[in-house]
C-alpha cells in the first residue's frame, strides 16, 4: 500500500510517500519546504504569507515527492491530509490541493488531525503494537498535551497547557532577548554553554495533582528577571537560556512521569517540534528507563511538521475503517477517537 501525505498546518509545505509492505514501513520520500526565512523578520508566522507560500510550493513539492519516491500518482492507494489544528488559511491550501488530486485521480481521501500525526511520528521507526497503553507527551509551538493511548485510534487527553505551549514560551523568551526566530533551537543551542542553576526560575503547576501545564508565569518571570538585570552580556544570556530550558524540562518530565505511573502505562512517547530538544529527550528517556517502561521518540527529521507522519496516521486510521466525515479546515480541532 502506498500513501500520499499532505501537510500545510502552519509554515511548512510537506508532501510524503509511504509504502507499507509485509508489515514494514518505508518512507519513500518526505519533502519539506520551510518558510522560516520568510517569517523570521516578523518574529512569528504571518498567516497570509504562509498561505501564499503554500499556494506556490504545493505543486513543485508534490512533483518532487513523487519523483524521489519513484512513484506515479496512479500507484497511490490513499491520500492523507491535515485538516487541523493549525492556521485555517494555510490548512485550506493543503485540503483543496488534496481534494483536487482525489477527484481527478479517483483516490480515497482521509482527514488527519495534525496532533495525531505527531503521535504517529513515533511509528515511523516502530511497527510493534506491544506498547499499549502508552502515554504521549506532545510538545510543540502551539500545543503541550499528555495523551493516553490504549490502542490505535483510541485517545484520551489527560493533561494540557492552560495558557502558553512550551514551544511558544521558548519563542517568546528568545524574542525578549532579541535572539531571533524560531526561538526554540536558538535558546537550546545557547543553553548548552550556560548554567541551568544560575537563576531560580519557577516551575509552574509542578506540584499540582492534575496533569495540566502552564508556561505563561515562567515566561513572565524571565521578563521581570531581564528588567531587573538591565543590560546583559552574552554570558548572562546563555545562563538565562539554560535556566529557562531546565525549568521547562523539569515540569514536562515530572508531570509526564507521574502521569505514566498513575495511569500504569507500558510506554512513554515523545513527539512534536520541541521533541527535538536534546535535554528533554535525554531527561525523559533516562526517567522512563528508571520506571522500566518502553520509550520512543521520533528521529530528528520527523520532530517538526512533516507529511510522513500524516501519511502513517492515515494508514492506521484507514485500517480502523474510519470514515472522513468532514473535509473542512478546523483551526482548533480536538483529538478524537477513530
């Protein structure tokens, strides 16, 4: 079976071709056209510019994905497209492109939740089902959630951020120090040379008995710290980055580990754009090992928004005989059972 994945939820135009053969997943192509340089001067993603670039990039990215996969559209068995959550104006570009392909070439079309795609990024290197129940920590620029999974397509959100997502907090802290965009990778890179204990920043909601998160207070604490310090040198910047990053990782890992224990899961999964953070990966893997649970994290190339994860989620959703009831963009689409 060959699946074509199409992803345009934010500022990456991505199209991938996956082949599932004899129980093995092979990524034949996964093309990602990034818009980072276009949005960097604005310090964030500009929706209208993102939509314009998707419009321009979809056809050449599609052609490149098929060429790299050595596949023709006739050989595609299923088209999986992202319908939300994300920027509605950007989502529509991918949806309309997918619908046109499906209509012209008479291909079945399946709608995929972007966050469910992130969860399935772990399966790009894993076909085993002997991992349920599993707890998924999704950490990205727009979302921070703990999702309990008892089987394929069986999701339950047990915790989520009450304000800023972790990735959003990274970007805002970077902006406060004029470090550039996107902030997450820049803060993490600087943090490697800093002292994570230099500034005692708060760990919001760390000791609350629920599994929810909050990063707005931590971001505000950094703002007040910068005001108190006045002009700062490069050494102070890296120490702030290290202290901030450590606070975020402490909260994410502590809450995930507690939820995993109390939910009695067999596995812990990490996914989303912030799953590329090396300190988070290392710390969560170490703590999961102590629990004697299985651990999975996506390869670095699948941590960001990509179509390979959308294609794979589409495959599993199709196996469940799930029907696509809606082909419209939903900016605040919730995770639902298939």
